[in-house]
C-alpha cells in the first residue's frame, strides 16, 4: 500500500500517491470553496498533511481515499476558520468568484448549497 510506504518516508510512493489523487482532491476542494486559488492551497496543504500524518492512517479500517478526503475536508475547514473566525461554517456559502458564468449548472448550483450538502455532493462527484 502506498500509505504504508509513505509512513516509511518513501518519496517515490508519495509522488505516486499525489499523482494518483491530486485531481480528485483539487476538484473536491474547488467544489467546497468555489475558488481555484483556495482549491490549490487546500490540495497542497492536504498532501503536506498526508506526508506528515501518514502514520495516523489505520489500514483496513478505512479506505485510503476516504481518509484522504477527510484530510482535505479538515484542511478546508481549517482554512475557512482562519479567514472567517466569526462566521459559522455550516451557514457559509462561497460567492463563486472563480466560477465562469458559462460553467455548468451543477457547479453554480453547488455554490448555493449549505456546506454539509455541498460536501456530500462534492464527494459523490469526486470519489470513484
């Protein structure tokens, strides 16, 4: 397993893991945040945390992709709380400044959902 190798600080395994999952994590982060810049930051911080906290992954208890998306979600929440400490994350909705007006109806609609619903849809759309 790649995460087991990452626990042993195997750089090749980490590179493979990032290549395999970067697009899915970035898409998930974008659907949560509504911002390409924030999605870039969230994805980068997520994989940094994977490298630093690989030992917290419990093989056999949860799928690697489930654990990875939980790390990404927590990274999003941490970023949001740093920026908007007085606003409730459950009620927050991105204003979608980075979503092109010609973007699909689904992308625009996702930005209007409460975080819990947006998270559920984003996971369904991102995870295979």
